[in-house]
C-alpha cells in the first residue's frame, strides 16, 4: 500500500484516538471471535463423532485382513527356508532337484519302466457273467 | 492464539475465520487509520467516523466467510466501510461537520490539536466541494491505495478517465488548499 499523501495526513487519526478505537474494536469483536472458535470446535467434534464408527469399522476390517495376511505369511515363511528352484533352470539342468533323485529326462527309459511295471502287475479277474460262464478274455 | 508478525493477508483472513483474535487485531492495525480517513471523508465528523469504522470492522468480521480465499482484505473492507458510512449518514441524517466541534481527538498538545482540527476541516470542506467522481477517485487512489485500473473499475469508467479524475481532483484541492497544505504533484 502506498504511503499517505501529505495533504491527507490531517484525516489520519492521532495515536491516542487510533489506540482507543483499535482497543474498542477488538473488544467488541471478541464475542464474535469466540463464537467462531466454538463453532470450529463443534464442527470438529461433530466430524469426530461421525468418523469414529467409520474409523473403528476400518480398523476392524484392516485388522482382520492383516491377521489373515499374517497367517499366510507364516506358512510362506516355512517354505522360505528352502530355496525354490527356477522352473526354467530346472528344464535345462541335468541335476535332479531335491526329492527327485532318480530324475531322468530319457523318455525311453521311462516307457520301459512303465511297461515292466505293467507286466509284473497281476491282472484282476473279471467278474463272472450272470449266467455263470466266464468271460472270453479269461483263460485258464 | 497465534502470534502475529508480518504475515500474509490471506493467512490472516483464514485465521480470523477460525476465530483467531491476534490475527483480527493485526488486520485492524493495518486498516484502522486509512479506514478512519475514508469514513471521515464521507461523514465529515470524527466521532461518526469512529462509529463507522468500528461498525465496519464488526460487519466485516461477521461476513468474513464471504471473502473468497486468497482475495485481498483491503478493497473488500473498504467497500464494507463505504457502504456502512453512507448508510450511517442516510439513517441518522448526520450533522454537517461545520456544526460539530472537532476537538475530541486525544492529542495532548492543544496548539497542535487546534492546528490539526483546522486543517482537517479545510481538507474535508475542499473534498466536499469536488464533483462526486473526482472525490471518489482521489479517495480511492490516495487513501485506499487503489491503482488507476482498480479506480476505473470501481467507478465504471476508462483508465484514462480515472487518471483525469485523480489529476483534476488533486488540482482542485491544490487550488483550494494551496495556502494551507503543500500538495505534492502526482
């Protein structure tokens, strides 16, 4: 704001008047200011009353989720001790992972083993027909 | 209560809206003297000017929520003050300043007080003789601190017209008050 022009100095209140007027204004304003402070407090209290149940509900929901996540985290933590092999690496690796000591990538060997197992397994006798005859497949 | 220093006016307004007495006192301190001069230029009587200033500050406080965030307090307050002073003059059919002894100032030096009172009376009389637009332009520019663009907006005239009003108003005052007060050139 610009300085006072000299010709308007005479319209300026003297210091005593200025101080008195200022004090009078501030005094008259105090009840209004107090009402504003109280209003703000009421508004804050009203919001607090409104938000408390919401906050409590959120705490319950997120608390439940956190507990659930904690339990899952515990089971995960058990496997964390054992390093999980990367599947891609496994495909290219010739070393069998733990638990697969007889791992063999040769299909012929696998099929041969399966055939041998089928031969050695005793065949189950088919159920006799209702007329008492044996099915054709069953040979003495 | 927040301690007051030289704070941003928008911040002060925000604090006052929350009921901060220190911030309100700071606004009063900033605008009291100019407010008094504006009211005096309208009403012509110091006691009535005091009443108008006090009423205007209280009205401003009651309506401070109407002030848009970030808007300057000064121009808004002066518009409240002008309106208050004009209402006061209309409602109470105020006495002319010539009929009122203007010795109610608190100055302890009688000679200085008399000198001030006489000068004030002449300035007010000279202002009163100015055409309405010139008087308002001079008050807005010199007292309320408006620039020419803002004065033009307030009066609803072109910026050039606002400059002319301030120039001619000051010239008329200089002609009338020259022997009493030295008036500086624009």
